[in-house]
C-alpha cells in the first residue's frame, strides 16, 4: 500500500490556504472576458501536458502565478463537478444500476477531496502534484503517485494537521453559529475537533480502499457488471433517497438541517467520551447539553428547542449511519454507503469553496458568467430566466419526491 514519504508530508504541511485565498481574489480580472482564468494562462488548456513540458529538462519551469490561479479556481469547479457526479450516481441508484451508482459516487468523492485540497493550497495533477506556499510559489511535491492514491494520502495527511478539526467545524452552521462556536471554550471542544478530523477520513474512506486497489475499482467501471450482479430493493432505495433529500433541505443556511444533525451527533459523542451513555433520561447528559446551549448566542426559545432536539433518542438519519458503516465494497449496500460518504465530503468541499468566494474582493453575482450558463445547460431554468433564489430548485424537486 502506498504511503507518503517524509519529504512529501513536509511539503503538504507547507501549503498555504491564505495564499490560495489571495490567488482566488486575483481571478476577478478575468471575469470581464467571462473566464475563470486568463486566456493567456499557461495551464488553462491541457494543463497536464503543459506542466510536464515545464518540468522537462531544458523546460521553462513552472509559472507559479498561472498555476496558483489554476489551483484556486479549481476548488469550486471540482466541487461543482463532484455534485454532478453525485447526481449521476443517484440517477443510477434509483434506476437499479448499483455498479454505475458506485462508479459515479467514487468520482464524486474524489472530486470533493480534490476541491478541499485545492482550497487548502494543494493541487493534484496526475503524478505531478504541487503546493502553493505562503509566498504564492508553486512547489512540486517530491513524490510521484497517481491521482487516486495521492488524493487520499494528501487528504489523510491534511486531516492530521493540528488546526484541521477547527477548520472543518467552522464550516457547519446551526442557528447562525458555526459548530466551532457552539463548542468554543466548552469542555468537549478537543473531542469535537478530533471527531471532525476523523470525519474527513471516514467520509473519504472509499478513496483509501478503491484508490489503492484499482482492480476492485475496475469491477464497477470496466468489467461486465452481470458477472458480479448486485441486487437492489426499490422500497429501500426510495427510502434512502427521500431521507437524503430531506436532510439536505436548505433553511436559514443552505445546509441547516444536515449541520444540525451533525451537531447532535457531536454533542452525544463528546458526552460519551466522558464515559457515560447519552440518553434523554440522564441528568448528566442534560447538564452537558445545558452547558453547551447556554453559552451560544441564541434566543431562549431556540435554546429550549435545541435542548429537546439534542436529548432526543431518535436514530441518526440514515445517511449519517450509512456513511460510518464499514463493510466490503462488493456487498449489496456498498453503493449506498459510497453515496452517503460522497454527499458528506461534498458538504465540506462546498463549505471551503463558499469561504473562498465570501472572502474574495468580488461578489457571488460577479460569477454569473459561470453560474448562469451552467444552470441553463443543465435545464435548471430557461435561458434568461434565472431564479432569484436558487433554493427554489430544491422545493421543485421536493414536490416531485413527495409525488
């Protein structure tokens, strides 16, 4: 099994999210010509071949300005492509094609990881990978691994970094407060950040297994599926899809419901770490909840609502339980677990991409050169009839799901 050598680990630790944010902000000069990258960017077209040419003996070397902008722009673009792969996976899932569902879910997971890594300053380019350091220099990582192997190893290495847990918790928002804020200065904070780091590795699990074992990955992608058929159950598939859709319902924030469930999981696990079982009847557990809820800047009505929600002994949503369930990749529910993990890793990727956009010296509306044509190509709306609130798209599908 491939591992990162010490030099590669050191290189990854020097990747700079701040430098990527700076490079991302510089992209706005290209928006006037309706491009993410300048037409003169050396890596905009056929980037792999141009990187190889730059690194070849006698080559010009890497143009850090162009490559850092490429990596910065790739963060939201990989994220968008990842959601598209997930959509294709769900389409296959509900049409009784589990092997194809697994194929697309794996690539959704891969793109999510590439998006997260790009937002943290790590660019993946076949067997030649780079970090963007604090000086905006693009430094080649001194180890040649293919995309599938490196994506997992780099994600795993970054997940172990000291501040990663807090960075992930800072993405999830419940009632206007990040989950990091919910645990700020609370006794369970170290446990919560540790769990967040484990979530990254848990939700990228398929990259670890299938990224290293290309023969197993090829069963779904390249071999006749009828030689290894997987049975599906229409009712179970329908239930899973409805639960997934419900969990991603937007509210005050785009992922309010999902983030609330993740917070509930964290509150229970931080209490369990004290050696006691989190049940609604436990006075210790109620005190643990009160200690967290009392310190958050929300109304008294909301505090009471959250107390009841966190004390509930209702099972976690199926998506969350599926994501953390281990099992062989060729069993009848493997594709369902892969879909769950891909969806959650894409939630993280979306958070980091949103942070890049929010911190840039331009507004989301400046990206309509990209969002409008993308939505029109995918028939989200008719040409020239852009929705004022993208969340309306969720409601349209919700009605179809109910039907």
